[in-house]
C-alpha cells in the first residue's frame, strides 16, 4: 500500500454519499460467485452483519465485535434521529431506541440468523460537529436484544502495524445491483492514502486517522510506467494499485452506498504469523481529487459497466485507530496505528450496561 500526496475535496465527498440513502450495493471486478467465494473462504466472515430497518426502510452493513455489539457507519443510523424514536442525551454520547431495527448474520450462503437491535449509540461529536469535521466520528454501535450464540465476535487489537502493498479485505452485504437477493460478498482494496483535517477542536487530531481511501482502478497485466510526481493523482494511484493487484490477483471493488459500515480487514504479521485483523469500516465513496463527479443512482447499471468508474472513484474507509505520529514509529514499508480508547469505552460500556 502506498501513501501518496493527496487530499479529498470535502464538498465532493459529502455530496457523493449524503445524497443517497444507504442502499446496499457494490461494483466488483469479478462475478458474484467469485466475490462470494472470497468472503466465505476468509476468516471472520460470520461476523459480517446485514442491518435492516423495517420501519424506515433502509439497509447497510456492519460487524459483530462483542456478543451483543455490532459496529457500523453512523451516517445511516443518523436517519433514526429524524424518526421520532426515544433519544437520551448522555453528554458524550446519544442513545437511541429504534423501533424495527434488525441485524442478520450468515454462517453459510443458505443459513441466516436475525437479532433485534435494542439500542443505538452515537458519539455526540458526530452529531454536533460541522460537516467538515464529523466524518471522523462516523462510527455507530448497535446493542442487540440478546447475545449471539453461534458466532465469534471480531477482536479489536490495541495496536496494529499495516505494511505497504498488503491488500485490505471488505466483507459486505449488497443487493442494489440485484434487488431480488441479499448476498454477502467480499472485495479487496489494493492501495490507500491518508487524510487529516485542517481544523479540529480535538487535541488528538494530529494523531487521528480521519479516513483512508482506495482507488477503483483499470486492471492491467503489465505494470504501467512509473508516473512522475507531477502526473495526475489518478495516474499515480492507478500505478500503485495495479502493482499491488498483480501480486495477488484477487477480486477488487468499489463500495457504493449501503456497503457503508462493512468491516475492513488487513493482513498483519506478528512473530512470523500472518492473520487478518479488523481495521475499520466502509464509510462511502467519492470522486478523486481532480474529478468532480457523482456516481449514477442507477447502481445496477454501473455494476454492469464498471469501466465507467475506473480511475475516477474511491472507496472511503473510517477507522477507530489513530496513526502513531512519532517519527520513529513509521517507515515507508509500515505504518503503526493505536486504538482510540474512546471507542473501546463505548463498546464495553454499551455491552455491559454501564452506558445507557
């Protein structure tokens, strides 16, 4: 994975996902069967959740992190604030009691289990900050009415080291391109960049990773010529994406609205042992720096013609980790991240009842 000089246009970014309700969808490089195989053969896939609100009528993705806690993107759950459901202001947090919110898991493509959501917890900073700042806190917690018995929650590490050129894996539910079915699928992201805000009242802002993103690129069996530093951002990032993809040849994709909240994993190596570690959630998508585009609302058309999005759009990721900014902590080959303790406090407090 390569970090390049780049900055997302906040206006473009928020237009790209706030103009859509969180409908499930994705655009992939392979067949549905290839993307299904990728997710069901990967670790932690059972914890990937489909979140459905039967009252308001929307769906998005999430991930089980405790026996009774699911993490997802906050911007979908924000719709609940306008639904006149019971709301409790806890100062640092806002607690919502939904009406008909459910979470579904699948052990295999033919077996599903569903649980009702009892409470939704939002970081108050997500609600009260200006649009340009709130995306840093685009993570919501769902408390289930009962513990999930048959699925192991995904562990969240205290620290994680992300190596260069290691692909990220997204596990998501999506059906906007095939509305008659709900299908859990996976896709990979092959390059990413970091983005930090220009302003923030949070004293830890210089340590916080606001979001990461990955280009939806045009594949090639040949690594293109290494770009010049003055070349377009799409040219530079496409080079690194193709170079990384050629090492693995795994199905890759672009997250459309609704894949919001899907867990993102990265391969990590500790003491010579490689494992798949939870790293963040899909937040949305945006056009890249030199473009000013919006993806068509007809996502089924885009899924049939993915070349229309090549080198124009990127998947946006939010993460509960903060980048360690100490000069000795990072190299060109590895970036070190530490968990934001506020999120751990929220997860543990909602799970054991000390919050709410």
